[in-house]
C-alpha cells in the first residue's frame, strides 16, 4: 500500500495523524535571520540547506507522520520581493530534496508523507485586498508543477484568507492530480469568525472558502496559522460545511521583531489546545509558527492519538 492510501485509510478510520510544526520560525530560532515582509525563510533552502534538513529530521524523530516542504514563500511572486525570482526553480527543487533527504536519513520513506506547501498570493497578509485570479493561477501553476515533478506526495494550501487565490491554487494543484489539503486562516471579529490575518479580513467566511473548494482532489480542510484560542470555534464551524477530514495547526506565538524569532507557546498548553481540537472533530494535528519539534514530541508521546479509540 502506498503512503497516500495508507494515510487516507487512517483518516477514514478517524485515527489521529500528527503533522510537523513550524519550519520558517524554527529556521529563525536556530540563528538564521528571516524577513516576514520579504520571502520569509525561502532563501534558507539555498544558504542553510543542512539546517533546513535538520529541522525536517527533528520533526520526524519527534514522531511527525507528515512533514511540509519549506516552500511556503517560494512562489515566483513572493521570491521577487527578495530579488530571488530567477531562483524560483532552484529553491523549490532544493526544498523538496531536503525534505526527501531528511526522510531517507530517518529511514522513514515508507511511513512519512511529504506535503508540498503553497500559500496565499501576494499580498499575503492583506485579506481585504483581492488579487488577480489570472496572476495567482500563473504563479501557482509554476510552483506546484515543480513540487509535483520533484516528488511530493500531496499539496497543502496554507494561510488562505481569500477565496480568489484559493480558487486559483486549487485549479493549479488539480493539474498535478495530487491530493489537495486546504488550510484556512481565521480570526474572530465582533463574535463572528472570518477568513483573516493580523486583525484584518475581507468579509469572507469559512463557508465561502468551502464553497469554492469543490474539486474532487480536495481531501481535507484545516484551520491553520490562526490563534489557538480561535481555532476550536473555527473548527466547529468548519465541520458544519464539510464531511471531509478536518485538522488544525495553530501558530504558537507572535514575532518579536523583523528578523527575530517567535515567542513560543508552552508545549503542554499547546497539547491542551490540541485535545480541544480533537474534541471538535479534528483528526490531523500539527503546529505552525512558534511551534517546535518539542511541541510535536509532546503531542506524539501523549495519548492524543488514542482519543478516538
């Protein structure tokens, strides 16, 4: 049985699957300066490849069943902000290679899934600004084809807070015929959950996102890169709109300053949040910015995997 079939069987049986935690923020915490307003941790794939590989390996050794490539900010449009657009192919190829090498070094080629990350189109942190669908589609097509050709097992869409670029990302990812997991970022405003980031939203909701994610290749939905305290409420809403597996990987802290590391949530506190998310129906649990291999180890060594029997 191949990796994806085995993973899908676990999800169909409502078993809990543990993903990795934050990669970009972990790059920062290990001494490499990253710039959230530019291309985040993209350049580390080239300048500090061993460090990126070590992070993947540490997550696998902590018990992660899925690791995500360090490609959150490696589309051509995002790399252009850092003057790296001509390195688009090299950076994306290197990222997949580092994840694969980590999996091989851990002798986990038959147990660990590699997910290729693509994220919200520019401007990422402004859900109130609607991007061009055509520009987003072109950008995603290039990146997702590279990820697929290099051998990722599935495509994970991360930090989407607008339906325009979400539709474009799904359309591009469909062309690879790989499974697609959809990650939505949410915030609470005046008692209402919206797709949103850093205090901003464009008036769109979780139901709007699910409505445009009608591809048969879409196999799961997430609430991710959202405040831990909002994630449970968002999951409750999400499960009312889809029968597909749902998951959660929240961010664990806030950036102290540009180029600085993040303040981490306590791993035991994060475990408490994760238990709440499982009670809300989540069967895929991981971490985003501010979570570390220690957070994942606390999850995998707890009894959370047995929460559904």
